[in-house]
C-alpha cells in the first residue's frame, strides 16, 4: 500500500500568493511590451543609389517606392575612397591616369595615389581630406597643387587605401534627411582612438534632423576601449539609441568589444537590429526573406530591420524591384499585427517591483518543496521548514547578489517543477479512477480532455512564474539568458517516469515505495536479459530522444524537413502565434490518450509510454515562457493554440483507434 501524501495548506497558499504576485508582474510586463509597436525599416543609402542606377526610373521615384514599402530610414557608413569615387564625389588618380596629372613643382610618382575634388563636390573633398588626416596622420597626407586644383598624395598600397574606412559624411547624412528619411549612422572605431576621434563622429551628424540610431561596424564599439564613457554621454546628449546586431543563431548579438558596457550604462535600453547576410540572400526567395523579417519582429523584440538589397532580380525584375517587393510584403504583414513605422520603439529601463519579485520567487520555492513531497513524503512541519528556509536564502541572495543568478535558478526550478507537479497530480487522479469500473468510450474521451486542460492550467503556474521572475529589460534584450533549456526538456521526462513507477505496478507488478525497493528495481533492471526486439525499441526511443533534445534551443543540429517548414509557415501566417509541433502533434494528443487509456483499461505499458509522451507537451508549454524576448501575450497565445489543436488531434486519434478496434472486432466475429 502506497504511503499517503499530505500536502501542507500553507505551502499551497505560498504557491497561490506567488502566482498572484507573478500575475501582477506579468500585467506590468504586458503593458511595457504593448507600447513597443513602432519599427524602423532601414536600407543602405549607397546600396540604393547603386541599385537605382540600373532602374529606368529616377532616384526620386525609387525613394518614393521605398517609402511606400515601409522604409523609414537609410543607413550611412564610413566613406571609403572607392565608394566616394564610384559615387562621383571625388576624383582618384593612380597608375596611367596619375601620369597625365600636371602637378606644380613635382612629377607624379609611381605607386602614389592622388585624390582631388570635382566641380560642385568640393564639400566631399574637404570631408575626405579631414578624414584621411585623422586616419593615417598629417605627415602621411601630402597636399599638392595641379592643373585640376588641390590634390592629396598618398603612398599607401592603392587597394588597401581605396577600401580603408574614413569617416561619416555629413553631406551624405544631410542628403538622406533631405530625401525624407531618418538617418542611421554606422561608424567604425578608430585605431588608438582619442576623445577627439569620438567627438569628430558626433560633430559630423550634429544638427542633422532625424538621426534615429547608431550601430557600429566591425568588432569594436566607437570609443573602445578608453572613451566609451564619452560615446555614451554623446549618445544621450543627442538622443540617439545604440543598437546591436542580432547574432546569426538568433541569440544575443554579434560580438563587439565595448557594446555590452555601453548597454549596461544605458540600463540595457538599446535597440535590436536584424538583417540577412548576402550569402543567405542568394539562397532565399523574396517570400522567405519577408517571412524571416516578419517573424523576427513579432517574436524577438526586433525593432530595427536592416533590409539588404538583392544583387540580382527575380522573375524578370531588377534587383531593386525585387527588394522593394519583399519589403512591401513585410510591411503589409506587420500592419496587420498593429505595428507602425518610423522612429523605432526602444524598450525603457525596467526592473520589476522587488517585493512582487521576491514573493514570486518564494512561490517557486514552495512549488519546488511541493514537488519533492510528491516523491519523498514529508510531514507538514518539515515541508514548511524546508520551504521557509529556501525562501529566506532566496531573499538574502536576491538582496546581496543583485538578483540575476537567483532569478535564473528559480525560473529553471519553475520550468521543471510545474509540468512534473501537473502530471503527478494527474497520475494521482488516475490511481483513483483505475480502481473503479471501466468507463464508456465517449465519457472516457471527454474526461481525458478535462485531464489535459487541468494539467495545462496547473503547469501554466510555472509559465507565469518564469515570465514574472525574468521579466526585465536585461532579459528582454538578451543581455541575460534563461539557462538550462536542455535540462527543462529532459528532467520532466525522467522525473515523470520515476513518479509513474512509484504509483503504478509497471515493473513486475510492483510499485516503488522506498529506497530499498528502488535499489532492487535498479539491480533487476540492469541485469535483465535483453532481447533483439528490445534493442530495436531502445534504438527507436534513442532516436526520438536525439531529435527531441537536439531540436531544442538554438544550437540544434537536427535539420528541419521541408514539409515541417511548410507547416510552420502556414501556421505563422494563419494563427496569432505558431504553436509548437511537439505540443499539438505529440504531447497533448498523447496525454489525452493516456487519460483515455487508464479509463478504458488499456495495457499499462501503453499507458506509461503515453504519459511520458504527454509530459513533453506540458513541459514545452511551460518552456515557451523561458523565451523572455518573446512578448508574454504571444507566449500565452502559443500555449492556448497548441492546447486546442492538441485536443482536436487527440480526439481524432481516439476516434481512429476506436474505429480500428471496432473493425478488428467485426472481422474477428466474422471469423
């Protein structure tokens, strides 16, 4: 006879108080997320000019088409001699052309590059002269005079000189602003940077209307390592948000020395920019590119889209026409979701109420003790001693350490404990129901659906805990991450299997009530004779586990088949939030079948396997809330969509099984 478990009412009250505090914090988080609805769509200014030169329409018409496609800003980069020469802003003389240059008092020298101005473009020449002196030094930039006016003589290797980053052009920034677009500045840090170098960048854009963002080029932030404070001060003074480029694995940002320090100085109130690399653009259709940007914006706090331009057009269109087409597609999809376009929304510095956060973490601690009691029954006073000890340690750690580590610990605990508690309480109900009479098929199906809904509601407590505990700007913008994603998927499966063996006589008609019986089970299990079919079953289960764990997180090495990608795209474009396949195709249908199986007295081994599969869906629903960058409303909608779709598929599975069973019985009667 299994030992009866007593649950302390105080422990349950602590869980409820933590839940109420968590709901309060989730509501606050929802309000902040709902306010971040404006997106800045950006294209590269030089890229547009280059692409529009191959168009039959004017540059002004191309600009108008971009505005109609939702583009609100253009990015300007440090000028190079090559880009300035190609744009007709300066003259560059080298090789044979340099020999035809008439210099006063000196002959053109082989291996020397000469830079001169063009009529009407003298302002660009003066900027580049100033930038060259700042980059390579006054003594390495010789000023000469020729029949074509003043020229600069440079002896550095020609190709390296042509590609060297010089500086931001004020004239270019003004041209972008005059065209009716916001300006995104993309500077490169200086070697042996000085305060004057940092100030020079901001002086170039000072007074330019609508400079709405700065994102650094290269491996260093502007001003790194000695003058980051000045960069941060000038950014604030000019009301320019700094942005990080989302890493290719969709986690955090491309590494740039100094960027994290700047973000910390801004209390992590920074922009998150998404773009697609040139290599990926070559492989992707315009429809797929549009989908990538759309999903990034609605799911990952992306508020700056840097749209690349195709190198070659598709479907008998020019490169710019093709690019504008996918940009318009993104705009239409985002407008349907309530987004607007212009100066991007940047998440404000936000940390939750310390009291509410502490109460929520204490609720998670109580949930942990509650789960332990389901495995190892404790007297009520011991449950309270354990719970209040953990709560006290949590509050002390929260006050002393600044909260990040302790919040990650209790978020991880909630992600594991909530689905396990939900399934175990379900199994306790199944124990009682299994001792009664066999239930009719229709009633069993309805009751099984109630079990799934009940388990989902209980597990949602963990999701609320996670969304509240980690709900701050540092986690929104992924300067801190939820840790233990793989463990969240694996631990509930293992713990559910142990709990099942404690409650149902699966192994040789026995349940496991104590450590002695557990040791005996381990000894018998490890010395069991292995049959060939058992090896095959284990291989199948191992393959399923590999796919299950390997597909979790963002470092998955398991490829996604094309039919699944097509299903994902359909769901993304049809539902508010695409549910996870492991929930509505595997977990929830399996849990419904598990409830049906116990009520209809199916073999216990089938019930066991269905229960293990069922915890996958419940665990995945909770794990969804671990993606803090995803708006909490979307996480809730994703769980609800997965639940109702899983119930529908589960009911269909029951009906198919009933049909097969009736058909089999009919054939047997005929025989």
